[in-house]
C-alpha cells in the first residue's frame, strides 16, 4: 500500500498500522527523526534561497522502510518548506507491495521528492535525495556484497557526520537549476 502520513508526527508508524514485523526498527527511526528535527541547523544561504520562494508548491516526499536516510532528510525538507512562503509537504510511505508493483528495488531506491506547482498542477521536478558521496559508498558496499546491516551502519555514521549539509546543498542546487531553466 501507499500510505499518506498526514504530518511528520505520523512517523509513529505503529499508530498508522504500517510497522508490522519491523515495529522495533520504526520506533528507533521515529525517535531519531524527532531528535534530528530539534537540532537541525540550516545553512544561511540555503535558508535565504528558500525563504524567497513565492510560487505555491506541493512537495511530495516518498520514503520506504529500507530508506533509513529518509529520517535524516525529512527534517530538512520540512524546515525548507517552513522557510518558503507557500509550500505544502505531503509524506508518503511506500511498502514492499507498492515498490514491487512499480518494479522498484526497495533496497536501492533513493528517497524521492516530487515538486508540483499548485497553481497549474504541473510536475516541476523529481529529485532523488541521496547525496552523490552516499550513493557511491552504497554502490561500492553492494558490489563488495556487504551485509545490509553493515550498509545501514555506514549510512547512519555518514549522515550523522554530514549533519544534513550535503542534502541541503543538493536541494539548493536542484532548485536553482530549475529556476534557471524556467
């Protein structure tokens, strides 16, 4: 199923009937999300750019159980949307059934942000939110047949050290590039 989480507070997956057999993992991710949200610091140039956006937009963020990195990315998306003048964020959880029906390898699918102009309902951008350095490390570890737990540990460590800086830069570049085209 594709579950819409009506707000980030819905990341309490157990309350939404999403957790199932992965309940313990979701509880830990939910706690991590709350802590990250409280301590996030946006780069000033990133905040300034997004605070000047005036086009009404809908940002749809898609996450999957395998994407523990979503927990590091979502607070950034929410903070940037809050900085912008008129941005609505909607969060969707993709379960294994939806992923397989869309022929998505859930283990390699990067968190995705769809950006829609709410005036004309046109899809403006699809942004895969996995910083290049992270993508290269994940691919290398998969090529080396590293266990999923080792990859998760590496990802947690990398995102903790990065503190959201790479994702902020990636989003800033994506939006600036789109702005230059329009």
